[in-house]
C-alpha cells in the first residue's frame, strides 16, 4: 500500500464545504476538550499523520535494541562514578541519581524523538525525552477528535484506520512501578507540576482518565506538599505514588535538595515515576555516550547496528580526538570547519532553547557558539534530513495544502517497547511546540480496504 495514495485520498475528500465543516468541528472539539498548549490550540491542520503497518512495525523493531543500549549506559553510570562523568551531571544531580527508586527501570515512561523519512525508510533519533515525556493524554484525545471529523467518515469508506492510544500504558507503568516499589494498597496518585505550566490542561485529561479507572488522583503543585509524620501530603491528600511531570532541575532550583518530595523519595516513603535516575538519559550527552567509539565494547552486535543506523553522530563538545565516519579527527577544528553539517545542543534544556543550527548561522556566530559550548556542557550532533508532508488547513477561510516538516516521537514504556506515537508539524526546523510554534496531530495506522 502506498502512503502517498492514502494521503491523496484523504485530501481529495476535502472539498471546500467538507473542509469548512471539518474545521468547525475541530475548533469546537479543541475548545470543549481543553486541547490547548497554554492559550494555543494543539492542532491547526485537518489531517492526522498516517503510517502504514509496515512503517510502524519498522519503527518498533528499530527502537528495541536501542533501548537495550540506553539501559546499559544508564545502569553503568549508577554503578561506576568514572563512567558517570561522561554524562556531565552537576554535583547535586550525581547525588540524586544514587537514590534507589525502589524499582528497576530508570525510565519507565519516556519518548524518543526522531526524523523518519518514510519514502527511503531511514530514521534518525535526535533526542531522548527520558524525564517528563508529555502529550500522551493530548494524543489520545486528539485521536478521538480526528476520528469524529466529517472528512474521516468519508476516508473510512476507503481505508481501515487503527488508532494508537497510550493513557492506559501510562497507568499500567505507574501501577507496575508502585507494586515493584512495595506498594500493596490502591495508590493515591499525585500528578506533580507547577500550576502555571502550559501543559496543565493535559494533567486534567489524565485526572479524568485515572478517576474513570477508579483511582484517587489530584494535580499537586510542589509548593503545596509537606513531609510530616512519615507521610507526604498535600493538604488532606496522602500521596504514595507520584506521576512526576515537574522537571527535576526546576524542583531543585526552587525547593532545594531538602524539598519534601526529595526527602520522601529518599526515605522510601513515596514511589515516584520517573525516578531521579532518569536524569542520566535525559541529558543530551546520553546520545554521545551511546554513539562514541570508546563505548562500543559495551553493546551487543544488534545494539551496535541499531546505534550506527539510527543515532546520528553525536559528541560532547570538548578538546579531543575522535572518529568521524571511521576516520580520526580533531573535534573542535573539525566542527568549526564543517559547521553546515552540525547542530549544537545544550546538555540539559528543552523547548529548543539554546540550540544553534550550523547551516543557519554565519561563521562568526558559529565560532562563538562553539567557544561558548566549550565552557558549558553541550553536544554537537550531525545534521539529519527533515521529512516533509503535505497537510491541509483553513487559511483566511479557504483550504490550503502545503508541506510541513514533521517529526516522529514514539512513546516508550518500561524502557522496553514502543506503543503509540506523537507527531509534531512545523515550518521551523526546530519542530517543537514548546518553542512557540508548530502543531500536534494524532498518528493512525492505515490500510486500504
């Protein structure tokens, strides 16, 4: 089956009247269901992302050995202080990752962000969101919204459409970690983050889902918790399971290492997912550790093949010699000379902040960026091709279809397997909704009837 044929069929159903009717329903559903990132609607286009069963299976199979590699380097970092230095953690982070979370996985809930060229079957994973992977609930509800659009009713006559829901996976992971941690009762779940974050509306979607499954759950601001009498509480709510959405760095910057949450986790009073150890793989340097030739001996043949096929060449920015395409290079002079091949990324940031694209920067700006990167932990990563697909939208009351860049961000559960996929669209190569632009769409597996 041709993916392009499925896309063309969908677009052909979008007559002017059908497009306006579908847009009206989309707008209404986004408003009624709270599908906004801050004050911006999550989706501004009229077509979901399509993948063929073969493409989705390729995605799932390609990731499995990579996850084994990630697990190996994270476990080695906890066990070996010298190896841990490769990740460039701060002193307080090194202290926190030594806290035993009470369960085995360092990243029970995570998301890999990739660029997948479906025509050629090439896929490159550029970031591992191992700390607070967002959008699972957003994605589920967007899926329901797009399935109900008038144009989808027409499309379903021609194609079988399979949705990829994931909120149930999140709940299962939370409960599995809680049980492994030693929990025997029905947990009280706290979704932990600041009340002013733009993703607050997603927490409300999770609350509805958890309540629907019979669990007591509340959204809790870290400023409102206390650790007293051997219990972590927020008002009259006793917390024994935390679904952590707050960034560890922000929690420590605002509350310090003696924050009640840190104390309760350290004392084994509360189960927290993801644990502090997720910080290891959240660092951009995790891709450098994975792809650096000096660590190749750690991996199996399948893991090495997956790393070489799907992880772009990534190195921590430092004065050293390394290999590039199996040839020795002096790192700093090399990336200065070939800036159009590379991107610089801060070791610990999100939302596209601090990223410098070599091909969009003049020589002087790139030289300064590299010098700055030497002073603060940064990675340099090889540029990867960004795919584009046509997406329809209503502009000034008329249907327009034009190409948008898109990424492929599969959700990972138990640090072990893929279930579901986030897709983000943009006209900017950073492709990040948090950075102030772009659009999210649900991903469907489609087959010709």
